């Protein structure tokens, strides 16, 4: 795990020994997070912090991938894309305004077209 996403790691082993309501993970803001700290199921506006909280919740065992997708009306592909972007680029990679930059294959350089 790289240093930029260590704050999203669980502070315990995710071995299933603790019920989800008692599990705590470290939020993207560096604070302990429990199931009640996850975004509301009615969330429609997905800011980067909320996306990162859902990914941290699944990683930490607060809820399963299927539960997260059902709760937030996400596809598995959508969740996995958040997870990949977070792993590769940190929380800032989840910004929708940066999708082109972060989803471009590494072999393609950033090119800015400027008209003369």
C-alpha cells in the first residue's frame, strides 16, 4: 500500500471476527469511521470524500461490495473504478473533472492543444 492511501487502511485485521457495527476503519480524513459514518444511502452527489469513504468501508469490512453496490445503487464496475483510481492516484484521482487525466493509459503523455 502506498503512503497516500495508508489513511484508508483498516486499523484491525479484516478477519470477520468483529460485527460490522463494531468495526472501525480510518476514513480518508484520518479519523476512525464506523458504519454510521458512511454516506447516506440516498446520496446522489458523489464528492471525492464520499467515494473514498465507501471504498474504505468496503476495504475495512464495514460492508461488503454487494452491500455497497445495493445501498448506493452502484454497479460493481463503478465501485471498482473508484477503487482503482484511489489506489493509483489517491483521493484526488476520484475527481470527475480529472477523469481524462487519470484514466488515460500511462503510455500516452499529457498533451495540451493550444491554438496559435
